[in-house]
C-alpha cells in the first residue's frame, strides 16, 4: 500500500475551526441544537466542534454519542463479530436540530445506520451531517451538509482520520492506495 498524507494537524484543526464557525452562524436557537458523534472518531470530532461552538456562543451545547452497530445492514457480510460501544443520548431530541458528526463518508451505510439509531430516540426537527472526509463511492443517496475535505478514491482505497486523543499520534488524514492504482 502506498500512503499519502492528505491533511496534517494544522489543516485538521483549521477545518474544525472553520466548519464550527459556519455551523455556529447557522444556529437559530442554541437551546434546540445538539451535536452527536458516531463512534469512534466522530465522537472526538464532535467534542472538538462542540467546544468551538460553546466558545463562540458562550452557551453549553447538548451532545451525545452513537454506536450504530445494531442498525448496520452489512453485519452478515463483514466477517467479524462487532464490538459494541456506548450509545448515550441524555436529552430529548424531539424538535431539536441535530448535527451528526463522523470522520469519513464512504458508501453512506454508516450514516444510514446512524440516522436509524438516532431517530429511535425521537423525531428531531432536522439532522445535518458533518464529515471530516468525503471519499466518494456512495451506495446510498447521502451527502454531507458540512465537509472538511473531499477526494475521489478507488473502492479498495483506505482513508484514515488519525486523532491524537485516540490514535496517540498527531492529527492527520492519510490515504492508503494499492501500488498498482494511480
């Protein structure tokens, strides 16, 4: 596999700051806004966006975390037993504007599972999606409302968002591509 650095730490932090500012500008009522991160790296990205918006607004922002395992439609084809993680939504999402946060958007199946998991808690007024990287190759008609970086990839490529709190390395985004691909 050939690796290519797509984003370094400075660029990851700039994207989070700029996207957070754009999201903040679009918030009409901070009391009816919440951020929900998808395990694993989406949770940390959501924490960072939440912190930025709280600094900009001077208000506390509701937040939650989702494990989408039981709503995935590809469990039987993944070839391994799933690791179950915590889902925590400690507020009523009904009539809330929810920002769903994930690291990489690929086929759209994780986002579909996240939407199903989230709506099992209630009916928000709207759900928007922020992803750090949109790598294309969608199987479902799902598009992000906010995207840090877009790249067209081959189906067998890998895009990895590395975050210091989880990966014990500097923040970065790396593309891994088979040697025989351009």
